């Protein structure tokens, strides 16, 4: 049901994507005109109307980040009066930036088919901070039931504190000072590793002082979180800095209030923030998994490092720019492949071609370095160096050497073609190292598109053939070629690893052969209806093939159920 919901959500988005983009552009244009003419109340009202319209669309397609951003943007726009003075410039600038990021997020969602509202949280908080409102925590979109909390100290070795009252106060002050030093380094963006180690140390010290009291649970969780941030190299974002500043309040209470402060529980909102960091870390460490499993959670498949890379995409070049860049790089690579093809075929082999290919690879490498795709650039430069070496030796490359060069060029091409979908990120840069799965390969995706197109045509033909078969008083000539046609599509679906659809199609083809072609009597209406339902379900399912979304397996189950009910 989750897959069905995701597929439906994605399909709904496709229907309104162009309207969303157009509405964002209209909102931006209205805001720009108002910035030029602050007396134009009509433009400001139009911007408000467009924002409300966007919010309504996002509610329908269930994009949580878009809904919240539009809500905050509407509130901000209402705070801007007609004839606004320069003191409102910060509001207008922030609102303009929010619309820009929203437009980029729409592109991102269309490419990824995954809603990550956390990516919009920084710009949402900018809107709130511009209005001097309290920013949302990092766990704003994170849902977890905190009713039954586990023992966070269970996996930690916390020695008992056996000192006197005076020693208790000394240790509390020392641990608070340790925490403050870490906090100061964090706020000044100094060595984060040191800050994380100091936070972990001070948290363990405070947990020791709590001696099993309720507040000790929070400090144990802080220690686990700091260790995890250190292990996973998680940065101190603005939201995380605010969280640790909030935690410092409880360190201060331990110093000035004493043991009484340890008897109260930490607020659930703070526990949620800490658990969210563990969840987002993607860590598989035992202590992290123990905490998450207590809340029936597993480490995020979309960890903090990837989230950070995807966040940068929202501020980087847009889809149109990336597409133009990809096309330019593709032209360069096509010329390279043509030259390699000439050498491989032995058509007028010329050592001068080696120099030409090396120069092209060096240019490509320099371009990739400028794009911060260093691994791709390194591969291009290494191959260029080999070509220079072959030229210096006055020889053409051997067959194995040539194949290796071709593989490298194709690997770069594969990664370059992913730039439009993945953006200029470390993920894209890593693709050349053989980390691209078969399903992610551009060539595999092209094969999927071809199979999907052929399958749609075959299913349309099948429905027409069955209709003609019925209308012609069951003339089997209309169905003569149908099983073979469907079997060819079965082969294509098998090739692209869609065994579920292939199995259903195989059943449909076999049923047509056995119950329509081989049968001596006219088929019953319920059999024809079941086949029609199965073909229609398959047709709807095929529409999702080749798209970056989860396949709607419910449609395959519906097709099988239709055939099961009549014994096909």
C-alpha cells in the first residue's frame, strides 16, 4: 500500500508540475514588480494569491515541505505593507530567495521522486528568523512515539560518583566548563572534532553526576549523539548549534541548583531532536541501533552526508543549466568515441590521433575539475597520460589497452549523463569508480524506456485484437499473432529485471492461446472481461516503468486476481 501511495502521489505531481512551475514564476514576477514599485498593492496581493494557490496544490500532492514554506511565505508577505520602506528589504529578499529555492525543490522532486522536506527547513527558518520568530528544530518533520523510552545509559559505561557534596559541585563546574569550551568552538566554527569529543566527555560526566536520576538519561543520549556525530563526521548546522545551546541550560542548572535538577525529565522535544540526529546519521553502531530499535526505527537510508549534498543542489545550477552542461560534455565525449572507433577499426591509424584524444581528455578533465568532479577528472587525466606515453613510444595501443580506455570514456559518459538527475554532487563523482548499479546505468534506463514503449504498443494491440475478435463473432484470425507479440514483450520485461510484470504477461499470453485460440467453443464473457481487466492493469503498470518512482505492484496483483477468479 505504501508503494501504491507513493506511485499515486508521484502521478498526481506530474499532472500539476507545469502549473506549479508557472505559479511560482508568476509569484516571483509579482514580487519583483512590487520591489520596483512599493506602492503597487495589486502586485503584492497577486503574490499572496499565488502563494496561497501553491499551498493548496502542495496539500493535494502531499509535499510537506512545500506546504510549510508557503504558509510561512504567506505570513511574511502579509507583514509587508504597501509602500514598504527599506527596513522591509530583508523580508522581501528572504521571500524572493524562498521562491527561488521552492522552484529548485520542485525540479528536485520531479527528478528524485522522493519528498525530503528537511531540505527546505533552512529556508523556512530563514523566513521565520526574518520575522523574528523562533526557528523550527531539525526534527520538525520527524515523527517518533516517545511514550516508552528505553534506558539510554544501558550501553554506556558510567562509573558511579562517590564523592562528597563539595566534590560534586567541583565536578559539575568542570563538566560545564568543558561543555562551554565545546560550545564556544562550535559557535566559532573551530575544529568540530574537538568540540564533539568535549561534548561527549562532558555529557558522560553529567550522566555520572545524575547517578541514575531521570536527567541522566538525556545526558547519556547526548553522549551517544556526540559520539555518532564524530564517527559520521556530521557538521554543526545552525539548528544543531541551537540544540546544544539549549542543552547547556541543563548543565547550568546542575551547577547552580545541584542534585535537585537531576530529578526532572528532559523535555520530549529535546529527546526527539537527539534521536533524529541518530536516525539521520545512518550509523550502524550497536549503541545507535539499540536506541533506534527501541523506537522501531532503523538508520536512515538517506543519511546526513547525502542530505547535505542534495541540499547543495537546491542552491546550485538549475535543471536547464545542468542539461546544457551535459549536452556540451556529451558532444565532447561523442567526438572522443568517434576517434577511438577509428583507431579500433584500424582505419588509417595515425599516431597524431593519440595526441588529439589526449588533448580532448585533458580539456575534459579541466572542465570536470572546475565542476568539483575530481574523481571523474582524475580518470580523464590518467587516460590522457597513457595516451601521451603511447605517443612517446611511437606505438598504437593494444586491444586490451584500447578496451580499458574505452571503458573509462564510457564510465565518464555514464556519470555525465547522470548530472541532470543527480546534480553536481559527490554521488555523481563516485559513479565512475564502478559504484553505479545496473539499474542506475543510463544505458539500462534507455533499455527500460524502449521496453516500456514496446510494451505499451503491444498491450494496445492486444486490446484491439480481442475487441475485433469479439466483434467478428470470434474470428480467431484476429488473435493469430498475439501470443508471439506478447511473448516478445515478456522477454523485454525479463531483460530489465521486471519478473513480476513478465510473469503476469506470460499468464495473459498463455490464457489467450489456451482459452481463445485453442478452444473450440466461444469463450465465456467472464473470461473476456478478466483478460480485459488484466491487460488494463498491466497497461497502467507499464506507465510507471522507466520513471524514477516505485512501481505500483498493486496493479500486478489486481491483474493476477482478475485471472485467478476465472481460473486462468
